[in-house]
């Protein structure tokens, strides 16, 4: 028996002659008995890729056109740089998607009600122009019901259903229901939340998607398959967290890995939302890093974390993109718990580009979500507290945000991003795939 090991860049590994619907299973015919495929992370580590510099869009376009003349698109005005699709849906083809992701949203009926009701949907005004995705995701941090919370714990929330008008009016159509507050009104609150999300979607005339909770444990873990209208891309949406309810998806469920593996054979993109981590810590613990990476090994393309109330780094692991925590987004709280450990109440918006059915990269938008205190720089400049309205950071405040983010990225051994102006970009890098041919 002869054994040959061939290392192939994933960017150049292409199989032709496949028929049927386009999925990741179709792209690599693993059923062939003579081929065993195993994915490994390169020892060169993707973290070294952060040295690449993002060029101006016009330069990128010219360079891409010169270097890749063979690439064509059915969209006549498709930009050479896929990041340009973020703000122009008309340039997206059938195999292109934009997914905008934010972290925790909680506007409880039990706290700061007068201000919340007075602000209404204006809380989205500073970021509304960025919510441009085919899919726009948030973690719905409380049950949406008229019921009162009955959970016996320090913080228990419910939120009036009418606030879904604000969320869907801003463009959000993808909701995680798996978190530690979704069962604060027990199973009737979960049932109300699902019914209200679906009914308000119909009211707004838009398809809406939810995952992570239901009437059985199987419902909690079950993927929601999404194929936006006019698209030839399928997204498997899995939402995980922790809860006293058995009917909420758990991130430690023993059936999770098989669920992800199966989803990866049915969808182009496997999107895993996870509500986990230690609150007010900017460095994800190693056990969670390893757990999230194992989901990529199983077939996840995107792992989107939240729950910590503060941001954590981003990482490319193999061909997957992991955001360990996006922090808070719209959160009606004036907590000062972060002061005890020196955490910073930053938020993050990830604007992810799917190009030709695969993750191309993400834009990272820095946010200020501290509702408790003003931010004063050493230079003397002051940014008022966010007052429940996430603020997009610019200038010296964006500088400070990215300086901290870069430091946390180094400490976590995560992946550096490329700063461009007041935002950052990350393009996925090719990874090394080991293919063993056995005779």
C-alpha cells in the first residue's frame, strides 16, 4: 500500500462535475472510498496574517481585475472588492449575502421604562445605515411577552411585544432565543416569544427567522434553514446558550457536533450563535476557545458569541470565522459591575460578506454602549454616556477602541484585523488542507 500526502490550498481546491443543489457536501466528494479528507490548522497560524494592509477600494478593484480576469459574475455591476457589497444590495449576486450581527438586545418592562418608551426606535438611528444585510442578527435577551417574569433570580426580565416593531423596523430579521433570560417567564414566555416574533414578521411583511428555543429539547437545538428570496445560498442557523429550561439550546449538548455536521451537508453556511462566557472579561477562556473551534472542525462557518456584556477578539480558525463576543448592543441598564474588574463597555457590529457561497470576510464597526458614565480621553476629549443608544465611534475614540481590541487580540492569541479609517476589515486567508490518497 502506498500513501501520498498532498497539501492543497483550500482557495485552489476545486472539483467539477458535481450535480444537484450547491452545498458544502457537493464541493468535496468525501463519499469516494479512495479519498480520506482531514482538515488541519496550519502551524504557521493565521494570526500572522494580520500584517496584510487593506488597500483603498479603488486600488483593490484595479488589482483584483488585473490578477483575476477569469472570475465573472452574473451581476453586471458586481464590484471587484466584495466588501463594496456591504452598502449596495444591487451588486450582490444570487450566491452573495451580507449578514450583519450585533450582540445582546434587552429592553425590559421592569427597568428604565419611561426613557425606553420615549426613545422608541430612535435607539437605532446612529447605526441604522449599517443594518444593510440580507440577514440582520441580534440576540433577543428577554422573552417578548405581556407576562411578568417569575424566575427566582437577581435579574429577571420580560419585554413588551410591541418593541418588535422597532427591531424589525430597523431591519432585524434573525433572532437568537437561546440565552439565560429567555425562560424568565417559563415555557409560556418562550411560547409567546416565538408566536410574537412570527406574527410581527407577518405584520411587517418580511420573513423572520429564529432559533434556539421551542417546546422540546430537540426544538432548542434544531437548525433553522434560511434561503433568502432570490438567493441560491442556504444558511443553517443554530442558536446556543444556557438556561434552566430544557427546551433551550445548550452549548454543551452532546448532540451538538452531529447536528453541526449534518447541517453542513445541507447548507452552504452554518451560522452558530452562542450565548456564553464570563461576564466583563475581554479574553475568552481557553476551554471556550477550544469548544468554538471544535464547532468549526464539525462544519461551522461562523460562530457569533455574546453574553459577556463586553467585546472579545475575533479569530479565523481554519476556514471558520469566530467572534468570541460582540458585547451589548441596545441594553437598558446602567450597571457599574464592569468597574470591579476594569472592563470597558464597548460594543461591536460585525458586517459579514458571503461571496459566491463562502465567507469572504467581515467589516468590524466599533460601538460605545456604556450607559453609566462618560468617556474621557487623556487628551481631554469627552464622549457622553450612550444613554441606551449605541454610538458609532470615530476619531480618537475609535483609536482607543482599536488599541484595546488589538491588545486583547494579542493576549487571546486571536487574529489581528486591518484598520481602515474608523473601522476595520478582515479577509479570510487560505488555510492548508491535508488530503490523503490511499491505495
